């Protein structure tokens, strides 16, 4: 195998959320639920919901704001970007890709741009792909985005799903660094299991079943979930993939300074921390304020902790995700 001369490193982070807060009490006005149940079962207190009459709150607009902030932190301009990897399962339009909308909005003239959909794992899948392109020398600078307007695919009558999700976007700038650089992405580990598609899916809206007024009336073009089954798979897979990433680098869980798991349910995160014997004080959590924002959970939690100074140079970070598909991924990096 040809030796690799490069590694990659995150040099900028950014995030953006719509303005409107939807609290648990707001939800209790329209469906049979209550604040106590939602907090206890999920850890969620409120989430942000886009006003889609405002062009500034569409998916690519959240991605745009998050990207601008990440570029500013990295000291880069849109012209520096070679490629955009846009993780989303709630795109602006199916065609063109949301990545292309973002490329146009940023004026990232030389960047090629592509959407990728591994549901909630999309950001980590995109970051892993950017890392591979950078390490092989094909590109120098990438923008990796995880951004969602999940409110557009929620069945608001279904209390088992509508309480869980929110809108938001996160982005990182990833740059080439020497292969031996201590501050770099150390490894990534991805997996998919299509056999488990039925745990989380949207029945209509693709070529399997176009949306008709009747289909839309039954909410078959909205997210459906088997919550209890996902819960169990999530805890096991998050724990297993964390260990895989740590062992691949000859490290121990105690060597990780911050774990950033996908934020689907605080109880899932706590169960994983218990299983790994990892202290919750070193797990970054934002689900309380934003709910499950799918591909945006990891980059937004990362951005928050970078900006408030919890994450410091030399820290070891573990990203650990799962999503519909099902998809799983972990990524270890030294900040
Ligand atoms: N408010 C009040 N009561 C409710 C609500 C609600 N919103 N939802 C359900 N209940 C009731 C149920 O009807 C049930 O009542 P019963 O005992 O009288 O039958 C009771 O509460 C318990 O319901 P469960 O479904 O068993 O509740 P559970 O503790 O399993 O929590 C939850 C449900 C929160 C959805 C949990 O299963 C979960 O978080 N699962 C994982 C979800 C997940 O990870 N989703 C992401 C998938 S991948 C991705 O991120 C795209």
C-alpha cells in the first residue's frame, strides 16, 4: 500500500438553529403528552422549529450560517473549499442536492458538492469520507455539514415521534495536515445494516410510493419508528462502536476526554456511558435544548463545546452515532 503523507484535522466549527422554540408544554396543547413524561423519558425540554415561510430557516440556510461560522473560525474563505459533504435526510429539494444549494449560497466556486444520507449518522459518514479524500491527497480543504429540517417530515399527531425531533445545522472545516501531526482524525469506523430498515423509515415520498393526497392524509410521508427496538439496538451499537474506535488506536476509554454521541434520547446516552464506565460529566449533551436534530447533533454539540472552551488542544474526542438504515459510526480524533 502507498504510504499516506497526509492526515486531516478539523480547524473550524459552526452551528445555527431556527429562532422558534417549541417547548414540551407547547406540544401538550395539541397532543396528549406532558412536560414531565417527555423530560423523564427523553431528557428533552424544548426544540427549535423552522418557519419555512422564512427563506433564512430552510435546511441550506441553516447549513449556510453554520458553514460561515466554521469558515470564520478556520480563517478560510468559500474559495478555499475543494469539496462539500452535506449530510441530511430532510433536503431542501431532492434535486438539486442541498449541497449544491449551499455551494451556490456560499460562492464556493471550485468546490464539488454532494448530499449524503445515512440518516442521523450522516455527519460522521461525511467526515470519514472527507478524511479519506484528504489523506489520499485528492483534496486539501473540505466542508462537512450535518443539517436538518426534520419538522417537515414529522407526523405531528404521533406523540411517539413528534416529541423527539428538532431542526438545526452544524458544520466543520476539515484541512490537510502532515500524516504524523498529533492533532488529526485518528480513525473512523462505519457500518450499515439494511435488514433493520423497519425500525425507522418513511414509507412514501420516494419512487416506491409517490405522495398522493390520500397518502399524505395518512401521514405515510412522515417518519415512523419502533422506539423500544431502536433503543436497545442503539445502546449496544453505540457502546460497541466506541470500543472499536478506541481499541483500533491502542487506547482505553479513560483516554477519551469528551464523548459526543448522537443525541436521540438522554436515557440512551446515559445507558451507553454506564456500559462503557464513562463519566457523564465528559459526555457532551445538547438534546435538552434542541431535541434530536439527526445529522446535526454531533457537529452542533461539538461547536458549543469548542466555543465555550471545554474542548482544548490535545483533547481526544470520540464521535459515536447511529441512525435509520440502520447505520452506525464512530470516529476518534485528537483536537
Ligand atoms: N407522552 C405521554 N405518554 C406517552 C408518550 C408521550 N409523548 N408516548 C408514549 N406514551 C405512553 C405510551 O402510550 C405508554 O403508555 P402505556 O404504558 O399506558 O401503554 C407509555 O407512555 C410508555 O410508552 P413507551 O413507548 O413504552 O415509552 P418508552 O419508555 O419506550 O419511550 C421513546 C418511548 C422515548 C420513543 C423511546 O422508546 C426512545 O427514545 N426510543 C429510541 C428512539 C430513537 O432513538 N429514535 C431515533 C432513531 S434514529 C434517528 O435518530 C433518526
